[in-house]
């Protein structure tokens, strides 16, 4: 998966960093849930969790699986490290994204523009612009709570995104989305832990960054 495809996946995990209220005429609950996630992350500080990613191409019944770790710091930094089967790392802080392979002397650096990229817009744009782009609703049962985000226009680049929250903690259990070609991806998250320092959110030293 290309760098531009990988980074926005995890940006979709963070709509609560920018959302605060529902648009007129739409239910408030999904936005309130996302605001609760924002508050929880702000209270806990930087956190990390393991993940399992499954990518299912359109028309297939089985897909590829990768494992790694996600680190998150409110309001605008996240990092994900794939550990198996192929080690590689990605970091976003603000509108700058990095990708590199541990042990390699060079990496890639990319400036992202929130208004042009699905996912990063959820992280950075104000509520007034976000609610013009996305609809939100809640699917609820005794064992799960899912916020479903649906773009209002195809130009966003996604068919839908589903963020499953733990009803007990309000932290994400899983993130799944479908692109316009019908390819599906799902990330399942494990136990969360607090990070003592923000060292994970600094681009590694000694790497020569090539700008895209």
C-alpha cells in the first residue's frame, strides 16, 4: 500500500480531535460519542496499542494480515509501526508525514493538505467544514458501539468508515472502511497503555528525508 493510502487510514481514527457538535437536522449522538473519545484521549495523554490489520481486495473472500503498534498523541500526532511480516514505520505530526524502514538510511517525507485528503480532514479541519463533508450515525448493541461516517461526496475518496468503540472505556476497539473500488480494510486494537514521553512522535535522527 502506498504512503498516501496508509497514512489516512489512521487519521480516520481521530475524528474526535476536530468534531464538537452535530449539524442542524442531524442526530447529535455520534458527534457526542466522538467528542467523548477526544476528551478521553486528552485526559490520558499519549497512548499506544497493538493492532492487527486485514486488507480484503474487492471480490476476494480472504486477504492479507499485518501486525504492529499504533501510538497517538492529542491533538495532531500519530505513529504506526508495522512489525510483521515487513517492518515499516509511518509518522504524522500536523501536516507533515514521514515513512521509513527501520535500519535504512533514507526515508520519505510528504506535506499533507487537510482539505484534499480523506481522513486528515477529520483530524485538522473545523467542525463547520467537516459536517459539510460527512454524515454520522450510531449502530448500538449490548456488546458494541459503532460510529459510521459516510462522505457526502465521492471526491472524499471513501464509501464509508466505521469506528467501533468500547462501551466501557470509550476507546476504539476497531476501525474499518471501504474505498470507492470496494476494497475493505479493518484494524483491530488490543490493550492500551500510557506513554511516558513523546519520543515516538519525533522523526528518527540520522535518516536522509526525500521529499515527495
